[in-house]
C-alpha cells in the first residue's frame, strides 16, 4: 500500500500510511480535542488517547514520574 502516492523511499524502504483504525482514532481525537488533523494523526499513531493528550502538550515532572516526592 502506497502512502501519498509514494511506494518506497529513495533508500528502497516501503512507505506505509496509517491504517483504517488510526484514521478513525485521529478523526475522533480531532473532533474531541479540536487538534488539527496532522497533530491528531500523530497522537493516533502513538496510541495517545484524548484524555492523555495533556501529558504530551503540557508535561510536568510530577505527572511523568512515579517517585517525584523522593527527589529534592
């Protein structure tokens, strides 16, 4: 399956676009969060749910670590 009309890269690697499930997830993310389609597509490819998008766009050390209280 080609992606954007390209079948393989200059190095010969096959280009594969998003599958149907990723398209559906990206559309849902875009509708729920208001993210632009390219951003929603990346979030869908990385399997980041709309509820977890805050960790991506506004990360905080405490949210990302489990032992944040032990570090001074």
